[in-house]
C-alpha cells in the first residue's frame, strides 16, 4: 500500500512556475510540456525529491526527509532520464543533496532573471558566419542568447542567419569575395532590411565569425542607422559574453611624415603589421597611417568600453585622413583586428561623407596581403 503523502497542487504549480516548465538538471533544460520529437503536448515531468522520502532512498536524511516531503525547497522538476539518474544507487555518492540544491537554485535564479527583463530589452539575434580559409565556422543561437543576458534577450526563438554554409570557393580566390559579398548583401536585404521601422523590436545583437573584409562589409550594411550591440568571441574565457574589465588599452593613431602618397591605414590590434608588407603590395611611396595598441594581442578586446575606444579613435582617423587626401581618394585598409572591431569599422564608416575603402586581407595560402572588397562612398 502506498502511504506517501501527496504533494499539494499549489506546491506543484509553484514548482512548475519556478522551473518555467523545464528540467532543472544542469545542462538539460528539456521542456516538460511537450515531446521534442513528435511535438505532442502533454506533461512529461517528474517531481523529484532531493532528500529521499523513504529510508534506503538516495539522500535520505532521518531528520530532514520527513519534514520536507511536501516542501517546494526539496522538490525539483525533472525529465525521466535525469530523475532516474539521480535515484540510481550507482550514482548515490555523486548526486548529493547539496549538489542538487545547487542545481535547483541556479536554474530558478536564471529563470527569474530572464522573466524579469522588460519587453524593451528584446533584440534580434543576427548570426553571420563565412568560411575562413578552409574552415567552416559554427555559430550557435543558444550560445548567442546566453551571451546577451541579462541586458538583452532574444526577440524570437531562432536567429537571423546571413552566412553561407559549405561555400565552394576559398578565400584566396577573387570568386570567393565576389560570391560571399553578393550573398551577404542579398541575405541582409531579404531578412534584415524589412525589419527596419516595421517590426516592434528595432535592436540587433550581432555575432559574427568570418574573414575580416566580410565583417567590415556587414558593418557597412548595418551602419549606425541600426541600433545594435556587436559581440566579441573571447578565447580566455571561452565565451561571447562581454567581460567587466577595468584594464585600459590605449589605442593610438599615428600619422606619416610624408602625406604625398596614396593613403593607407594599417590597424594593428590583434597582430602587428609592418610597413614593408604594405609596400610589397602597394609599392613604395604610400602614406601609411597607423592605429594600434602598445602590445597587439588577439584577445585584448574584452569589454564594450574597449570597443567604444576603438570607434572613437577610428572616427578621428577617418576624418583626419580625408582632410589631408580629399574625399575622392581611395583609402587602402590593412586590418588585423578582432571580429567585433571589424564590424564596428564598417559601422563607423559613413557612406556619403567618408572616402571609399579598398580592404585587404592577409592570405596564408598566398603568404601576402590581397585586395578583396572595395567599399564605395555614395555621392
């Protein structure tokens, strides 16, 4: 005969609310109100006890178990698999009560944080990935959504994806750049442009991994007309989430002594670009301007403040170079920059006011900088 006390309906409802109807086992997050495979809607949840109800059960405590049998603090919403895992005798020493209490608290705190965010903080998730060399670039909506919290949260259940998967061409060919730029512009015009001014949500969160010239081109499409946050893929720690860093990285702009040559701008943030590499492509006599940090590093850009400093310096540099060489000259740009800085370079550039830009890319297969995209100004 089953003498276990029934859990009150009010407790069940509260637990479902705190868990948002999802498995509270860390890393699972499986919805408990429908089947992912068949899409049929029904209750698939188990109400798992942290401190076991019966003697001999995993995590049974003679004092706490009887007291907490119906208490919400001792209950977790779980899928069938993880309910079985935590009660398996083979796992008794691993899934301890403190461990499960930590899982429960972390899940409920995350749900509370997400649901407290107001509708004005919604943002479209925009993913742009393109083949870098011979490597395809994976981008994840879920990882992007987690990086946005707690300041923004996704406006939809899927991302706007602009990249072309499994591209045939490689980036040492001119066909690659022509094809990728055309694809990017067409996808942007089809999926992003119609949202401007017509959708309730007018903010975009940009996650992009692609060759630098294409990231710059994406930035020119977005420009400053679109309200957007551009994110950076960090190596240490391995995350897209902006870090709270107080360390300052002064970004310096230097000018050539001779300004009579063709203007070139090298941007050495993630790596060092020497003048001889530019001369190898353009010949002698180029007037080389330089934006850099004291020690170029591919993981220096940790915070939104660092990115804002780059925008300010770049805006000053573009204005200065135009004042010396004129609006009708083409500025040759040699970038070694983090991905977010590349997108922001395009966003800072003003299509009517700034010089046209020829963007170069360091190609390892050819062991040289190559011209890729020319971004023209609008008269």
